């Protein structure tokens, strides 16, 4: 498996793999592929990484995009969506993509990263729930943060408007 940056010609394959990865997920909004496309169109994909098989086939994708905290834009980013081909899930591909993306955020001098996801899974990367950091105005154990440098932020997080696609 290789990890590489997204290229222009990868957009359709990323859309397909993202739709397939979330097709049966109970928490899915069904908009994940459209979110990635909207982030791309808005120039808001800060990091967009692919996992490819030895034969070059795309088997996974992860996106990182800027977030606002209490209305202020800073050096915080949102992780997601992360997608792995259905037949290859639970084999570590998503974890490799997440670790590489977080390393690249650190190299960009980011302050940290937030996500909405399963604490049992994301805690292995250092994410923690923090009731002083909310999403939609409400604290949730599923909304988590990872501080890369500085102090933990406080306030309500707003993802890029691309996440509002219907």
C-alpha cells in the first residue's frame, strides 16, 4: 500500500470509494462523497490523501479541512470523511491515512484537529472528548479534539460550509 496526495484525475474514484464506504454505515448522512467534492470545489481540502494498492487502485481516502472555533478562523482542522473500500475495512488502511494526515497537519504548524466519531476508535490517535469544545452548541462524547500545539480551544466548532450540502 502507498499513501499519496490526491491528484485532479482522482476525483471520480474518491467519490466512488467514499460513497461505497458509507453506503451501509448507520451514522451516514449519505452526503459524504458530495462533501468531499464540495470541499475540493471550494479549495478547502487542506490535506487529501489516498491509499493505493500495489497495482495503483485507490483503496482509501481521508480529508482534512479548516474549521472555525467560536467564529474565528485559526490553525484548527477537521478530519473527515475517512473512507476505505468496503472489502478492505478493518485492516488498518484508515489508521495509516489518519496518522499520515495528522503528521502533515503538524508539519503545516497546525494547532490541532477535531472530528465527530467513535471515541473507542479515535482515542488510539490521541483524540479526546472535551466538554468545553462543542459542535452545534452541544457537548458530545463523539466530538473530539487532538491538540498538536498550544492550549486546547474552547467554544463551538463550525466545519466548512461544504459540510452543509444536502
